[in-house]
C-alpha cells in the first residue's frame, strides 16, 4: 500500500495520498488544502484518485475537498455523524475568522463497520467520536488513517464544538488502543507512530487507560 503525506494549511494538517500500487487506484485522505500538490504526489506514484476519504469535517481537514472533487470527480466519503459539521462549514470558517471554502458534496455516508474498497485494498470504518461527533478512522491492515484521535505523544482536543471527553476516552481506550500494537497510526497532525509505542509512552493514553480502569 502506498501512503504519502503532505502538511497543509495554517493548522499544519496532514493530508494523505493512499493507494493500491497493483491497480493504480488512489484516494486523498483529509485534503485540507494544497490540492494541486496532493494530485502531483498521486501522479508521481502513478495513482488515479477515485475516492476522497474524510475522517471528520473540521475546517482544516476539508478545506480542499470541493476543489479536489472538481479536479478528480472522486467519490467523497464522510461518516454520517459528521453531517451537521460539514453542513456548518461556512459557520466554522466565520467563527474562527478563516476563509470560507466552497461547500463540498458528500456522495457516501459511512458508519461503524462499513468497508471502503480502493483497488484491492479494504478500509474498515471505525467510528471514534469525541474530538468531533462522528469522527472516523479508516483502518487497512496495519495502517490506520486516524485523524485527530491518537497522535505521537499526544491526542486530539475535545474542547471544540461537538467534542466530548467522555466519548473520546472510550474511543481511544476501547477502539484505537484495541488495534494491534504494530498498527501504524497516521494522524491528522504530527508524525506517524504506532499503537504499541503510544501504549508505552503517551501520557494522555496512560491517563485514559487508568481512568477506564477506575470506572
Ligand atoms: Zn479536527
């Protein structure tokens, strides 16, 4: 599986180009901007972009979606719990004083357990709310495109509108940390890591596991 990343936009968001080298089918994951550069990256790896996977509908993860749709005609996929968030893209932009992007159209709404196929690859949808109401992680074998959940030495924030610390602790401890230790985490911000590395060293994860133990 091909995985390339590019840091885009004012919040240093990780956009990913993923694909199946065997069939040449590729997807953009959370194209938050610099769409031309992302498509160049895809071209360099001989990938044709047929899908756009979105983990959640925060501004920094979706700013480039409509442009990417226009340029690729790719099927655009978002978890159904993010419907209100994407509908409020304009409000989000204005609330934070950010430029208002063109409104994207979602082709496919996914839920827990759905499988998104890309060439010979299969991405399992895990719904991991808390950072945002319907946040998804897309898991393909030992690679997880996990958005703003688990990060190297950190975790996503829960204080934005629609966030919930309680849900987030559940998502991290019961779903993300339940993935095999050698699962590679490709987060929405910062470098990639593994579940095992974070299980041992991430202070937020250690605290959450302890909280879960106390309940
Ligand atoms: Zn976010």
